[in-house]
């Protein structure tokens, strides 16, 4: 399957008429008909209902159309960004992060690097596992996550240990306490992300297991914001790193745990053995200041 097949399909899906679609694509109708038929054969799915009244999308076709548009939009945006970078001779620098580290001082690192005129900064929300893969593939240059991963091509630095907190719905019986894990284990748990694993979800579940506690997982969510929404809806409670409390969310209260040794690391991942570029050196210098601010309690 090639991108042109997706483009042909999307035009036909918009026109629902092969003659009009062929005119838009500046081609004749028979080859367009063959291309759509080949696409359906490759997918093993019927994308269009054909009748005397014309074409209509099947339910499968509607699904494929929605996702094909997203793919084409992403490709077009990537092509345009590449052309923009080529015209400006700017250098790419990519940062991957898990959502739970973006409520502290990481935005200040981003802001500092964006001030460099010759740098095109890209951000990608990725799990720690995905960050390692992206680093090895050269798609990002720095990763910020929470999961320790052994990989010969990637080095990880623990920036600091961050206290864990319980996120509870407003009015919860433990809302004005510093609960123990035993107390929290009595309530249904929301964990995130649901996939890909391993992730913070496994760290949370492992925490209860190591203390000999069984928990009921009420719901798994892929995103932090979704997990907090489920908590606000009283679907359950969840554990989050301390900096998440800076996120203002209606219907949620954050409370510290009774056991202050329960923490989550903030890790910085880089490619191993690679001489730092001047951009990386500047990123490391900014990061050193931000980490010191975090360790000493000097927040911006």
C-alpha cells in the first residue's frame, strides 16, 4: 500500500462518485476504479457500497477514511516542517516525555531551547519504553520518563526522586488525611497508561504487591488526564507523582501518603557514547539548574 492509494481513496470517499473523483485527481476513471479495487483486496475489506444510486462508505470504509485522513495530515505536516527546516538551515532537537513530568520545570527547558534561532525543537509524548526506541532510531535526543530500562545503547540519569500522592475525588473519606497504602488498597484503583507496557501502571501495581496488598483495578486509562477524569467521576482513586498536583482539575484532591519513602524517579535518557552537541550541552546546563531548583524547593 502506498500513500497515493490513501489519497485516491480519500478523494473518492469525499466525492462518492468515481467520475468526479477522477477529475479531481486528473486521471481517467478506469485506473482509479482499479486502484480502489486493489486497495480493498489488499485490506480484505469492502470500503464502498456500490448501487445504482452511486457509492456510499461502509462502516469499515468510514473507519478507514477517518484514519487515512489522519495519516495524510501527519505526512503533509511532516513534509512541510521538513521543507521549513531545510529553508532555514535549522537543526532538529527532539525531546520525548511522559505526561507526568510536564507539570514541573520541563516547560522551562523547552522555553530555553526555543530561544535558540538555529534550533527546530520537537516534542513527543512517549512512554519510557517508546523513548528508548526513539532515541536509538534518532527520532529524539532527550527523553524524560520514570521507568528504569536496561539497554546497551541508552544511558539513564536519575534527576531526582519525586514523592507519590493519591488523587482522590472531592469528598472522599481519605481526602483530608495522609493515607497509608493499606487504606488506599480498600478502594478501586485507576491505573495509567494502559498501554504500551511496562509503564507507570506497573510501577503502581508493583508498589501495592511489594507491600503484600491486593487491589481492585476499576479502570485502565491511556492518558493521565483521562485517569484524573475517571477519579473525578468517582470510578476509583489513583497514584500520581507530586508535580501533577500543580494541574488544576475540578473534582480532584491530591494528598500526600503517610509513607514518605514512596517515590517515583524522574529519569533523563540519552544515547550512550555520543559526544554532546552544542545544543545538548546547553540543554544539560539548563537542566542542571532546573534540577537544582527542584531539589532545593525553589520553584519558578
